[in-house]
């Protein structure tokens, strides 16, 4: 069964003289539908073709986290967001976050169209930090139904278990990754120390509950 709902982040119309260099009001609309364990996210924008939007969907209570990339074309964007861990989409409130990357990472033609640090646009979704300009828009979406603390707890434990297992597997791979990036293989003793330090950090984080349901 498909559950559908819409989220409207903003609807803005820009009346800008085409001959003027004044920035244009950034317009974003977005909607989402639930398809099994996935979210189909789509919307409209006045960003140029080729503009990249990262789409994140999450609900801390049930450990649901997913992300995907969408590339705008013809004033529209859309993507299917899969959960990082296969947990169900349970009733409750989900956060939907759209993020446009730093303009230095965009293709040259797209970067020229949006301007450095998105200077060709203005509005509440155009942000800037010490690294440069980016786009960020956040909304909440409610999946209808009765919220069950018991079901949330089961899903959250599954998500957390997968997260900690992934962290530990990463530790076992770390010596090989270090050797790949540095070009210097680690001795067996050094590799063992590297893995042990990494696993120790995972244990500390897990005891402090710095996992996906508390930190993401």
C-alpha cells in the first residue's frame, strides 16, 4: 500500500528585471510519497539544469536514515531515498532535508549559472559558513498511523546494531585503507595497534550512545 503526503517548503515568485544583476529569489517546492521502505522525493525549483540537491530523510525514534542525490532538469528534481539499514517506514514525524553543495564542487557551467556561493540567488535557503555558500531547506513530514513505541524500539535496535557492526568492520579494514592512501604498508604489529585503537573508540562511542539514533 502506498502512503502519500506532500511537504511544501516554500513557494516564492521572483519579479526580477532580466537586465539586472540582482539575485533571484530561490524557489523550492518538494513532496514525498512512501513506497514500502523507500521515500520518493520530488519537487520544483528555479535552480538551473545540472544543479545538485542532496536529499536526506530521517526519523530518530525508529532509526530510519536514508539519503540520495538528485540533479535538477527542466525546473524539476526527483529521487528515490533508500534507508541505510532496511527498517520499515513507521508512523510518525520524519525530517526531510535538501542540501545544495558548495559551489566549488559543481561543474563549471552550473557554477557559472548559480554564481559563486549561490550569489545569483537569495532567500532563507541560501546559507553561508566558513567554507562557502550552500543551500539548505528543512521540513517535517508525518506518516499517518498510530505511533508505537514498541515498534520504534525494535526498528531502532536493528538500525543501531547494523551501524555498530559497520563501524567495527571499518576498523578491520583501516590498516589496508591507511596503506592505500599513504603508500606505506603497516607492519603486522602496527596494523594490530591501529585496529585495536579504532575498536576501542567504537566501544567508547557505543557506551556513550553516540550511535545513529542519538547522533545523526
